[in-house]
C-alpha cells in the first residue's frame, strides 16, 4: 500500500520506518525542515536503538521518503496522524492544536475512499472533533489505532507489538460483514497494513472510538499507579526499617500483581506518561468521575514528591547542607536508552541541588549535548570518569547499563567521598559497600554517615590498589 505518516517525531518516525520495512511505500511528512532533512539522510533526530538502521534500509529500497509538504500524501490509501498532543500550557488537558492542523493540511490531498487513522494519544471525544474537520469529505473513512511504544524499545515495540487496537465507527459489530464475517472499511484497511504482524500471531482488538481513545491513557494511568504505589511504600519502608527491594520482589511473585513496574526509585518523567495521566485526570473530572480524577492527582503528587525526597536525602548525606558540595549526577535523560530530557527527574533533581548551592556535574551517555542551555546552573560532562573526579556525593538518577556496570573500585579512586545515593536502586549495593562506599537507596533504610569535611587535594581518597598511571589512562 501507499501510506502517509503525518508527524515524524518519536512516534511518526518509528511508525514510518516500520511500515516501510513491512513492504509498504511510505511518505513521512513533518513541518520541521531540519527534522525532515536529517531523516532523509537516514539519521534519527533523537536516540532510539535500531531506528537509524531501519531508516537507512527504507531509504535505500525507495520505500521510504520524507517531505515538508502535505502534498506528498497524495495518492496514499491510508494516512496516519502521528503528531504530538502535549499538555496544554494553561491546564492539564491535552493540546490538540497540532492534530487539527495536520488533519486540515491533509484534507485537500485525500483520495476518495482513503482512510485517515489517528495514532496519537488523545482524550476521549477527539474523533468527534476530527469528524467536524472532515465533514466535507463523507467519502473518507476515519479510524483510531492507538500506539503503545516505549522510548528506548520503540522499534521492537513496533515490529513485535503486544497487541493491535482498531477503533472504528460502530465498534466491533460494524467492523465485519454480517454475510461473510470478513472485515470491512477501516478494519479491512488496517488488516492490510498490518498483515505481516497479524500473520505472526499478534492479537487484534476491534472496538468503538471511545474505547480506542481511552486505552492508551488508561494503560499509562495504571503503570503510573504501580510506580507511584511502590514509591510511596518505599517511604514507608524507610520509616519502618524495611527493604523495599525485598518487599517488591515478594509482591511480584504474586501472579495477580506481577513484578513489572514494581521497582521503587526516583519516579517517571518524559514527554508522555506525566502529561497522559494529567490528561486522563482532566477527562475524568470533565465527565464527573471524581474518583479517577482524585486518584490520578495522588499518583502525580507521589511521583513528583520523589524528587524532593531525593534532594532531602542528598542533603542528609552531605551533613545537612548542600552549599559548596561537589556532586556528580549519573544520568540526564528521563530514562535509559533515550536522549529525551523532557520532564527528566534526573535534571530536575540536579537543578534543585544546584539551586541549594551545590556544584553539580551531570553526565549521561547520550543526553549531555543539548540540555545545558535550559540548565545553566549545571555543568555537563560526557565522560563519566571525568565527571566523578573530586565528587563528595554521587547520585545515580538514570539507570543506564553503563552505571550499573561501573566499577566501584575505579569510581572510588576518583571521588573525594565514597558516598552514593542510588535513587534508582539499580546498583549492587554489596559490591559497592565492599569497596568502602556508603550506599543509600530509596526505601532501603541506609545509614546516613557523619559529614566529612573537604579533604586536602582533589583525590585524597584514591584507591591504594590503583596506581596514578592507570588513573591517568582511564581519563
């Protein structure tokens, strides 16, 4: 099929490249010339494992092209709307301005019988709004196909999704021929688009528009609830002297609960989950469902509270004051395997530490080149070993594999004080403690050490087994 993808950010770029890999001819359309130029060269404008290879393959075969003009969609049988739906600047609701603009720009280029399919995460009732935009084209079909991508695994999530959801007018009862049972309209078109996935056994759910619009937000709300629940319990564990890691492991063995997303830490961020739960809360409040609205408010409050709690623990580990302390933060992106810093808990905490007078150095494998303009109080260093030099406190705030695998002996040779606040509970605490580190997590009831003053010389606590020549080579 010939397909257009309107909007080539995280969702659209991955979706376009994936569809091309399935054999379709795909036109990716975006209003940002720089983004289009970079994608046309086979390079993603953001870090997403496997995407560059998928883009380059699509471009090489001629099945994938990018453009800044909606006219590139002409002749396509299916058009996917993949534009952003950020949080509104003046409320918790989703801003649908980009979605409406995309549909309006697409309108003159729609062929008779074309199918317009939304993929963006939207509030319930969005389809009714788009119907009004397309009201002059009764020959065009409208569907909803929510996305379930996770940054860092988006390519895998597209090629091997957990499920496919189709929202169609009239729901499942109207999606199949009453005579033959064969799929019709939007369902038939999407079955053709996803034929390789359906053939591989990926389950498909057909539902009405309202259900399809709510599914992604409801799923994110539930995941956020699990994360905030175990984070709230981690505070209880600290107060009671319990260990949240052992507690969550035991809870996760219960098949009714499961262990996924039941890992205590700094909490979630990014451009999707926080704004999606706020949009969900706004929708519930607007429909008079106060229980859901109140619940989402609590989930959001617990999540944001983890950031203040981490700053408080950092202050305790520095003896009661952050002023003048040299602190190294491991991680800038909101999660590992992405360079996305939108609503990054790591950068929020780092900036709060700097505001309290600390000298903060932030390192990250992928996300140190673009945040410095937004965070002028922070120092950014790409190389982890340089970032660690002279630190009086280390905070692990994004659980990249590079940090999980960091040698506590090597790190200990560089810092001034061997104290680490593992706000993601990702390190092997026993291994770090065996190298003389004080390790504190969230919900692990660590002991706060007495404050150690500024020691003479930048490397007063060099590990005795690490010679100066080896230390120089590491840098």
